C-alpha cells in the first residue's frame, strides 16, 4: 500500500505542480486508497488518483505553499462561530489562542484526523454533491456538539488536549445521524456560501501569520 500511496502523491505533484505536495495530502489519498480497495485486497491506485484530483478541485486552495484560502476560511469559520455559538466563542477567546491552531488541520486533512473513516467519506460525498460549504458545517458542528465540554475548560493546555482527543469522540461513529445533525444544528447557509462579503470581512486579517500544523515539503520516496 505504501508504494501505491507514494505513486499517487508523486503523480499529483506532477499533475498539479502549483500545489505539489503538502503533508495533509497523504491523509486524504490514504483514505481514498482504502475506500476504493476491492474485496480481494486489490488497491485501485488510478481510480484513487482521479478521486483525489476531483476532490481537491472541489475545495479552495488549502494545500499550496501560501495556503491563502486556508487562512481566509479559518477566519470565516471564526465569524461563523461568533454567530452560531457566541458564548462558546467568547469563552475560547479568553485563552488567547488563534482558532487556526485547532482547525487548520481539519481543513487541510478534510477531517481525516478527527472523524472515523466512514464518517469522513460521508462528508466527502456531500462535498461532491453540494460543494465545499459542508466543510464549514462540519467544523461549526464540532463546536456546537461540544459546547458544554468546551465551557468547562479552564486553561489553554486543557483546550489543546481537548482538540487533540476529538478523534475518539463516539458521537461521530453513526455517520448517518452525525451528518443529519450537521445540517440540522448549523443553521442555514446560502447556496454560494461563503459569499464575497464573508471573505471580505476577514480582509484586514488575511496577512496574519497562520500557525501551521501541517508543513509543505517534498515527499520522500
């Protein structure tokens, strides 16, 4: 499997040199490789590659060296949290940590690091069918779902530990119920969300340095 994964990532570097390789891509490609595996164990590398291309074409520029859209969308998420879970947002602000410290990897890895594989695939299905705004819905829902636990946190170290252990949350194992709640609990979003005004509202903050949890470097083969 490792050789197949390396081939897929190398092929993507050649196919899309403007992006090349970002460490988050190995999480996405690895998940797709497992999802397309046949019952007899055969790995479908070519199918996986084109799924990777299609999926990344559906989302903004989260994986290039500058990651410009990643910074903007983290800030858009921050504005959404102010509206959807204002008390939780205000409480987290008291710790003085930028939201990018916790959600950057969510966007770059498309939730592979915090959701079970079958639930991740359900999220990606919606990306293909409805567009990438579901990424914001899932991110907001993580805060909605855990707002009571988050309010109990007393310091920044507890906050960091909480987000690090989110993967083990049993609430996400039932992917059908999870996705149903994602849409029900996060409110309405316009068809073309995020609109220009949502992005423009973060314009003055776009040059803020994002604490990168995922770095860009060439793959090792």
